[in-house]
């Protein structure tokens, strides 16, 4: 076939880490902390629910989500996020990455007069990729103090063209958590300009690993012009099962539910039933939160006296490291690789954070402990 001249995707971010991976592998004991990929077991109640839901495998599942999963999502939001959102305003998705990647296209079909997607300058790469896949402009919004999205810095000319503003707190990769009243402010900014505010809240259950976190959602500001995006991947270690949901603006949720039916986007039937059970249980989430909190303490203790600091917030299971000694992100990641640790240089998350490195606390605690001892040795702390 003749080579086409059009667009071709850039290297996938994780594929850029092959060099670091080879260095780490040469130590003979690699610990991969480069991806936010849960390493802990599927909660037993979820495994059981999956096994007993096989009767949902033969027929096509509901694209919008079975009533069971939409009701469970509504109950979870009331219990954990203290907002009342009826199941009518909830739709299932096939994990949230596909939703993040496809939303701009679906929004632009509905409102072709606008052509811009606003997203945090330091963020999960799929926000910008969704705009690219839709043929739209991806415009990064600068980060302000504390790694919060500085939506006031958006140029009004870009705002007039914007379909959507993405926000993501607790944030990947920085761990920033929303301050009191922040969601209300961003929503009122969006409403004043007719811009949908979509809040990716997949880390909300890990709002603070340093105490009891205040779990916050954009939905405190009401549903109009707002969408909250939730995933079971991190909360319930269900990343391999691919399920999440959205909730928010009545007209938009209805539109997205319809267009997604046409696109054949359906979470698998047994997986939806397992998600309903997972959303009804908080004990397994507390257990998971305690695991991440322990790993976080372990890693931060190992950094003491090395000149490398976590400069991000208290949420998610990521550390956002900066070397006060001046190494840039790739150099610091190179040194971590000598200790067998694969981590992600900051420039995977945007152009600005070249000095930083993101570490995901997604390795078994015992492996992490061994890696931390090697890390102190390599960084010259012991
Ligand atoms: C900020 C953010 N949003 C969305 C996702 C996608 O999660 P999933 O597709 O597993 O629901 C991730 C995964 O790492 C993420 O970090």
C-alpha cells in the first residue's frame, strides 16, 4: 500500500521509556513505577460478582449502562461525594480513556462553530490527543500555584472558541487536590463563557494519602454545563476490565448516551454488573488507600537527604519529584533507572515540566522497599 501523507500518531508516551527500561533491567531487579497501573489484586467481592454475572455475557449490554450500574453510581456519589445525582443523569463508558479521547469529536459535531479544547498544561496526555483526533485545536491552560489549573489565564479569544475545559484534580501527574470552592469558581467561569467544564475525577477516592481526604466533585456546582468523569480502574483495581461512567448536564448526558450507542461503545455486560457491586462497597477502597499511603511514606522516607523532593500535592498515588541539585527530568529518571526504578520524566505530561519526574506507587510494597534501599545508594544518601 502507498504511504499516506496525512497524520500519523506520535510515539506513545510509555514507548519513549525504552532506554530507561533497559538501564533498569540491567540491574536485574526492575521495579516499574512509570505507569499508573494497579498492581494489587481485584477485590474478592468484585471477582465473585464477575463470576456470577456470566448470564450477562450472551446478549449485547446496554450502551448507556444497565440500571444496576447507573443506580450504583448514583448511590456512590451520594455516599462518598455528598451530591445527589439521579441514575437518569449517569451513562456508562468503556473505561474513561476512550471517553476522554472521543468527547471532543462528539462535542464538535454538536457545536461546529467552536473548535478549541482547553486542557491543563501539565496533564494526562489524552486530553490533548482527543482534540487532535477530532481535528480541533488543543490549547494548554497554564498551571498556577500549587499546580492548580489557572483558568483565569485563558486568553478570551481562545475561550470564545472553546467547546470544553478539562480539569483533573486530584491531578495526574502532580497529585494536586482541589481547594475549597475551586470547583464552584471554575464552573462559574465556564458557564459565563458557554464552555463545558469536564472534570476527570478518576483519583477522587485517593484525595489525600496523608490523612482523611476531603473527596470533592465538580458536581457540587450543579449539573448545568458540567460533566464528571469517573473510573473503576484506580478505585477498585479494575483497569483490565474497562469500565467507568459519566454524570452531569442532563441534555449533554442524554446526547452522549445516544451518539455513543451509534458508535458501538459498550462496557461488557458482566463487567457492568461487577462495577455495580464495586461501587456499593467502600471497604476495599480503604484497604487500597492504606496500601498507597504506606508506599508513599516508604518512598518519601527514602528521598530524605537526597536533594530530591516531592513537590506535588497529597492526592493520587503519584509523586512529582524535583531534584534541587539541578538534574532535569530525563537525567533524574536516568539515575532512578540505575537503581532499577523506571519512572516517567515530566515532559511526558506537557512541555513545561521538563525538570520533574513522576513516580507511580504501583509496585508491591516489598518490591518498593528493596528499590528504595538501592535508590538511597544511587542518590548518594546511604
Ligand atoms: C487522569 C486520568 N484520566 C483517565 C485515565 C484513564 O483511566 P481508565 O481508562 O482506566 O478509566 C487515567 C489513567 O491513568 C488517568 O490518569
